[in-house]
């Protein structure tokens, strides 16, 4: 479980999760809980490409291979913005194409809980990817 403030960077060079992507881990669930109201236009909502969880991806360790252009996603999928009131939130399969919108002027702070195979933390550490797991703010719940 971790908290994320996605408003400190308004560009995809500083916040790579602002690019359309899947998380390169197969099916995995993340739960997001809003710590304040998240506006659909100015609040940096997570956006998902509806139906893209059904795609099959070739395994790759190259991050660039998991990124998709904004034009491609919007031309081929319905895009849903995941926003709402304080205390609300959503659960998403990170195999779905998604992005954290970098556009917006309002804050978005969320609590993120992740459900995945226990082997993922060791793999992320071995690859030196610096992803949220296994950072010091992650806790094993058994």
C-alpha cells in the first residue's frame, strides 16, 4: 500500500505513467482510494482504454514496448476517466491500457493497494526497475 501525489509533474518525461501503457506483469489488480475529490477534467484522473484488458501482449522487459500513442488509443478504444468523490475510488486490472493524466491543475492524492504474485517484488528488484514494488512503502499482507 502506498500513497501517490501525481500532480508534481505535468509532463510525461517527469511522470512516465502519464503515457498510455500496460504494466508488463500480466493480470494484476490495483485499488485506488481518493483522499480528496478528484475532478474528471482538472484532477489528473486515471484513464483506461475500455476493453484493452482482452489483448495479448508479447513478453518484453523493454518499457518502450509497453507504451502506446495517445492517438492510437483514442482511435481504437473508448476512453473512460476514473474520477470521483473523496473516499471513492476504483479497482483496475493493470493489464488494461491506462495512464495517469498529466493534464490538469487540481491535485490528486490517492492510496494505492496492489494485489500481485509474491514473486513480483523480487523480480522488480532484480531488474532494477525502481517501480513501486519493492520500495520501502510497500507492505506484505498475508
